[in-house]
């Protein structure tokens, strides 16, 4: 079934380092979205990248999309302790019944150590 | 501005008791509304979505139901809770999914 799969499952880095998380998916998409979730909280939308886009930036975040490889990456530069959270990718696509769906990956748990 | 309210934040309910979780949206009209459940350390599972008043689509068979009595109100219910209904429930809204989803702060449900 269609699913975004993030890797790594967990990532631990030092403050100031860059963090890279990857997401792979299986079928054609309309867009791919990245979200952050702090422990026990709701998800916060970070970036949406459309299928015809290859790269987007938002502050210290950089998202790339390679539709030929069906993969995306989220780069957080100059990480801070406050970036500690789980990061999820979600793929927006039309299923076989032409219904629009959003499928979520299982997330990458990022720990940024002071 | 657009906001979403979800309550309560935590809930402990005995097995067999009823459930009602409410979600309301402000600052937008005719949003798509969603109920998700997240098991510990897992991704999100879509339970229900609604594209309009009274229109509910169920993604998975389960012990839960949803209703949308008003444009910006989405309710998740159960007549008799099961232990397996425990989890973190999230309400969200979007406009055609074009700009991403906005999530509520979630309800941690523990069925005992």
C-alpha cells in the first residue's frame, strides 16, 4: 500500500549540527508534506512541496523532492535543542478510486543535544 | 485567524463507557475535517473525514463513529469503549489539502 517511510527512525545530534531525514513513497503524488510533533502534542505543518517542485526553503528548513526516486529529504540546518521532536512526512495522492488521500509515515525521532 | 480547538486534552474512561470528543474550527468555512488516531511511537491512522455537514467517510471499521452537525464542528463518539480504543486522537482540518493540514492539540484517551 502507499506509505511514506521515513529514515532514520531515530537521530541524535549535537546542537549546531545539521539533521537530515528522508522519506520514500511508492506511487505518484500531488504533494508531499513535512510535519513536526513535539511529545504529546499535535502536529505542526512545516513545508508542503508540490510534485513539480524540486526544492523549498523555510528558515532553517530545506526540503527536496526527487519524483524519479520517489523520495524527499528534510534538512534542518544549525540545529537547536528546541528542534527535538518527531518529524513526519505525508504524501498527498489520488488512489485507484480517484479519491484524494494523505498517507503518513511512521516518523523520525530527532534528539538535539545541548 | 484560523484556529482549531480540541478537547479534552486527556481522558481516562472505563471499558464500556461512552465517548464524545469534540473539535471546532474557527476562521475558515467549509473545511475538510479529519479524525486521526496515533498509537504510541507510530504514525497517524485516519479514522474519519468529512467534506461537509452530515458527510462522513469512515476509513477503517471500528468501535467509533463521527458526526458533523455544523460546518465547523466534528465529533468523535463511541457507545462502548474498548481497551484497544486507547490512544492519542487528533482532529485536523484542511482546504482541499492544498496548504497542508492544521491539527488540534490532541486528546490522550486511556481506556481502563
